[in-house]
C-alpha cells in the first residue's frame, strides 16, 4: 500500500498547508515559491500515475487517494486566488471547477454503489482540462509577467478554457449516466 506512487500522492496532500503558508508569506518571493510548490504537486501527480502503471503498483488506495489529492490542491489554490482577488472574473470559473468536481465525484460514487462505475470513467477530455487548469493556476499564482508574456492574462484565458472543458466534461459524464439516473436505479 505505501509504495513510491502512493507516497508521492501523500506528499501532494502534505504540501497543501505548506502551499497556504507560503502563499500568504509577506516575502517578495512568495509568488514564485507558491507557484513552484503548486508546480511540484502537479508534476508529482503525473509521476505517481506513471510509476504506478510502469511498476504495476496500482492499488485501490492509490486509485482513491490520487484524485482526492488533485482536487484538494486545485480547490485550495482556487480559493486562495479568489480570496486575494474577489471578483466575478475569477470567482465564476473557480465555482464552475470546484462545483463540477463535487458533482462528478458524487456521481461517480453513486454509480459505483449501483455497479455502474464504468459509465462515468475518466476520459481523455479530463487530461486536456487538467493541463489547462494546472497551467492556468501556475500562471495566476506566479502573477508577475515573464518577459513579454502577460502571465495573468494568459492565466485567465487558460482558466476559462479549463472551466469550459470542466463544464463540458461534466455534461459528458451526466449524459453517460443519464439512462441510469432517469431509470431511478439505486435510489
């Protein structure tokens, strides 16, 4: 159960309080450091999945914990960003992303309970959503322009792209589950 992929997932969860403290640190380097911590978490997400598959170390514990770690780090980053910039331009995509994660997690749990989990399995669309989301959050956390790159503007564009893909993927999941939902099976 405690193999390297699962330890990397646990590291992501342990990084959350560190990320929060660094985010609020009154230091000049806090933006860079919080973006670096978030980036490290994003990289460990990819690495732990790769290693688990490559080394045949997948487990029920890892399958449960990995998406939890991802959703926690993303939700915390979104909440922190909205807290320092409480505007609809940031709050709307944050609400879409967090709301979708809650709704799809509940849908997956319910579908698994009635033996229909395969109907709402992770799709390739989720990979594109996650990439746009991680890149957006990295840029929004960093905040400062990188040369001529307006990181905040690009971050917002990617965040809205991620929110659109997030919403679209929720619709795809709901469509896949709709026959079961409509039939009233399980509840």
